C-alpha cells in the first residue's frame, strides 16, 4: 500500500534517475516545433544559492510546460570558466600546498587549474539535478572546452579583421588583489568615510608662500605633474605661470589653468596626478604633462615614489599624512564621504591605472541590439528595464577585453623581438602573417629561412580574454555554430525562445549576446528575456554569506523536498520584482505536494 505521507527523498531520487535513464530530457531536431532555453552558465566555482534556485525553477517550469504542449523542448546546461574567480581559487589551493603562482610557468599553473576544475567544477550541476532541473544533460557545455575556446578565438580574429578590435594604452580599473584590469561593469561603487587632507605646496621663488590643495589621496603626491587652477578664479591670479614644490620630495611642478577645476570644491587648487586618476589623465593629455606611475601591480609603492617604497598604498597614506604634518605641510584634515569603486570579484579598492589593453569598438554592434528591444523583437520582461537598457546602449563605451590572468582563452596576438605584432590563430599562421608584412630589406630571404629565423623570437600575448567575451557567444557556441555554421542543431534550435536571468547582468551578458547574435548569426539569439528579482530575507535584506541570512538550498531540499522548495520559491516571487523569501513558503510547498500525493492515493 502507498504510505499516507509523501516522502520526497525516496520519490524524487527514484523518478529523477528513471527520467535520466529513459532520456526524457534529451532533445534531437525533428519535425516538431522547437522550444529552447540556454541556461545562464553558473561559474564553475559556484555552489547553488537562492538566486540559482529561483532562476532554474522558472526555467524548469517553462521547459516542462513546453514539453507537455508537445514541443521539442531543449534546455542546454553548462558552466562558465569564470577567469578571475577560478584563478583566485586555484591560487588559494596552491598556497595551501606551499606553492606560489609566480614560481610556476603558465603551463604548470594551467595543469593545476584543470585539476581544480575536474575536482570541484561539476558540483553546481549535480546540485541542479537535486533540484529536479530537466536539462538535456547530454548537451552539457563548458566555456573553456576546445570547441568553445576555438569559437572565442575565431570571433576575436573576425572582429580584429573588421577593425573593431584595437590595442591601446588606456586608463583602466585595476584590481590590485586580482592583479588584473576589470571592466566598468565589474566595479561596485560604495560610499566610504574618508579623510580630506589639506596639503601646502611651497611656491617656487619664495620661502614662506604656499598654496593649499585638498585631496583624499596624499600617498600619490609624489606622482603630481602640476597644480591646476580655474582661470576665472580671482583668488589665484597671482599664481599664473608660477611653479611649486611637491612636499617631502621637493619636485618642482608648474601651475596650469583649466576651467575643469571646480572653484567651489576644496581650496580651488587641484593637484593633477595623470597616472592615478582618470580626470587627471585627461587633463594631462590636454596640457601635455608627464606621467609618473608610482604604484606596483599589487598596490604597493614603487621606486618612482622615492619615499616609502614597498609600502601598501593605504599604509603609505597614513605614514605620509604623519610625515607631512611633521614637515609643516599639513594644514588640516577633515572627515569626508565619497564614492569609491571596489572590485566585484575581490572587493579590493579599484586603482585607476594606465595600461596597454585590448578593446572592442561597441558603437556599431550596439545599434541592432538596441533596435531589437525598442521595436519589440526582443522583449524585456518586466519592461521597466527598457530605459536602463536604452541608456546603456546609447552611451556604450568600448569594451576592455584583456585580463592579466592565465586561466582563460589566450589572446591570439603574436610579437616578434622588435615589438611588431600580428593577430593569428596559431604560431604557423602568425609566421605566415609576418612573412606577408616583412620589410623590403628582407625581400631576398626565402620564406622557409625567414620563418626559421623568426620562430624562436615569436611569443604570444600573455593576456587572456574577459570571461564575458566567451559567454556572449553562448547561445551560438553551445550548438557549435562557429565550428560548423550550418549544422542541424544550430539551424533547428537557434534563435532560442526564452532567457531567464538577473537584471544586474542585463548589459554584461544579455545585451552582448544580442550583439553577438547579429554579428555572427545575422539574427537575435532569443525573443523573451525574463528578468528575475533579487532573493531577499523576510526583513528585505539581500541574502549573503556575510549576513548569514541565506539558507543552504540543499538543506532546504532535504527538509522540504525539491518540489516543496520550488513551489515555495514561486509563491514568494512577483514577476521581475525582488522577493521576500521566508522558509514557511517551503512548508506550504511541502504541504501542497502532500495534497497531490493523497489525491494520487485516492486514484
């Protein structure tokens, strides 16, 4: 006889295994209408959290409904290689074994990274199975498997040949903990309590006349290239054409004039430090000022700082304030609140840094992706996000796609010993490109001899591409649309139907996938984008590890059963708005499952 109480543990595992054995979730192209969803690939470092629970429950509802309607439903799962997050995990694992990344070659490090991925990289997919997700597991993809990586390299070369990828020195957001550049979208702005230091600079040619500037960053004064005043500021007409000495290092710098200076802020005098501030950099370019970068990649002071070499930037800040005070150059210190950028991945304070990077021109690609949303070809649900999307796309900035890491797709650029470079997929193709570009004096050399001579000097760019530069191809590359552009899968399943994702990656991922769809396939990648809310606790706080207010999803499944939790998630989820999650919803979900069970017993 059937028990009076529903026991999810034995029932769910039993039937899920049966469904898998019978390949009920597997899809192959046929004459039916396709219904396709590609999963937002979770980071390979990830473990299931409440956001995943919500997102994948909604996807499963959509996919199972389509299946029941007789459509050929295909839900493609997979994981993302997550360069910054994974590299940090591997570095931590090596540290535990007493190994330092800088003592390893790239090849050795990658061997450890793959070892880590094989051991821990599949956890989240196994957890999704526990949740009951009816993905086509035979189609599981990983953004760094060979074919997927080849697609990333091919798309880089394609855009480079179109003139849409370029290399240049730019002020980037530098993460001193991750030791890599990060894009604007990966910077979290936070309001921080700081100090505003009023520092006195001696005016050259005098012994007792000073001008005062106000700064939150006294540790960068050694990199000052000028002091700037507003030409309309009558308080400082006497300073025009003068020079001043930087305190502590006695470095002489000019006073320049520019209307950029806000007369109302601070003292009206602005220190210009082109290497360590974006606006100062732009002022420096305009006024042809020298650039002195006094920081190492890890945020410590380098030799160009002259003083406090090797000290961390924040330690140096305190020490310099003390030194300025002792030298009589610190007028006063005030409390001050301001916005500071932090790395989304490592939470380190972002350092503006001049760096040679690779960029993608976005203007041309953004237009069709904007048109799709404005003319209703792609629906953002709820549509309150359309304005945000429009604002981003109309003000799109070039995309910095190089990352100073080893885990990821290596940039396909090759350099000779003279600093010349070409873009090519392989070393052989690079040699071929160099042969085509050779100087006239080399014209007598035969091709084989030329290549043989050059080969030992050829080296590939050390950087890898931004992880988003692989995941923007996801709806195409999961169906091998690059490797085999006319295959039966891509022709049948693409464009996909629905995408379920979080609004915070609307630009990072969704907009870029629409761009890639037009650029590489000539059509949009999906029709509907369901944007879920943030899962909050019943007090309205965002769930996070640090607050300790996020229940363990697997624990909830063990307590209430997968269906109990899924019903609970849906009951607390208003479309597109944040949801206040309370465990009692899961209890209601479990009771509902029990009712269904009892109804089944009566049948």
